[in-house]
C-alpha cells in the first residue's frame, strides 16, 4: 500500500489519477482556508515561513548558503538560526521544520520551531550575496492617526 498521496498508483487510469490529484489539492486548500479562519494569530507566521520557501525555491540547489539567511525566533534558549532550508510547515502541529547550518553554538541539523516563535527573517547585506531578488517584504505605510495629545503645563510649577 502506497502511503504517499503524491505518488500516483500505476494501477489507476489517467482520469482516476487526475481526479485523485485534484481531490488532494482541494483538501489541502480547504485545510489551509480552515487554518487561516480558525487561527488568524498564527497565519502571519505561516506567511513568513512561506515567503522563505518562495526564496528557497530560487536559491541554488534549493538551499541558502551559510550566513545568508537567519531565522529569528522568540524561543528562550535559542533565538537565531542560520537557515539552510525550510523542510516543512505543519498546520496540524503548528510548527515548521527547518534545516540549519552549524555555528559556534549549534551543530548543523534539523530543528522544529513552533510557528508562534517565528518572529522575523534576517538577510545581511554584507554577508554572502544571494542569487535572486528579495520580494515580498516591503514596508507598508503606517496608518495615519488623527488623534493628537494636548499637554497642559501649570505655569506655577515651571
């Protein structure tokens, strides 16, 4: 029995394989839509990791060179990871699985990071240049607030 839904069964006809692929894609999209509706607090974190995956797909060999991309987290014991690549985003466990480069504190390997701990992505300009254009992290204009504060000073207190 094939447990990988992405691998077509050779005994299925082309139409059955197409139907199974479309059904799997629709189920995946329904799960994403449900997660977005039920967990909007985590959705921004999913988008951050998805942006990294988009960049990763354009990187040579699908991996970032050491020192080029840093994932910053809100974890108490380790807050910065030299990112090699994102392996997975799991909406079921609300985690992302990443592969990291070793540094002075950590050995190269795999780390499972809770989505809520993904805070920001560092892309040092003076480190190793990447071979693709960074897109998707543009600063938006902050909302304009019409409220003003009035400070009244008592002339007797100086």
